[in-house]
């Protein structure tokens, strides 16, 4: 279960590269790469808003929530929902 980053699809739709986006929103390519790979634990709303403005999309176009099959009925306590 978790948040999946779907930024690459929006970059392709917008005809942009990661480098283009990083420059457009004044973010390092390293930080953008970490976000794209899902290796960050959070993102500032201002950064998310800048990405959306540059790509002409909504936040939900960049990230989505997915349940894994085995997690669908479990809570952290191991009890069904």
C-alpha cells in the first residue's frame, strides 16, 4: 500500500524532460529524480503546485494511492477493516 509517483506520464504528455521541469520550477535535477523514483518521504505543496503549473495538470495526475492485494484487508494492527 502506498503512494505511487506518476510524474513521468505527465512529462511525456507535456513533451518535457525532467531537466526541463527542474529548470522551470527551480528545483535540482537530483531532487526531481528522487521524487520521480518515489524515494522521498514528502513533498512541499509549493513544489507540487509549481509542478502542476508547469505541466498544466492537477496533483492527482502526479501521484496516486494504491492498495497492494495483500494489504487491502489489513490494518497496522493486523485486524481486518
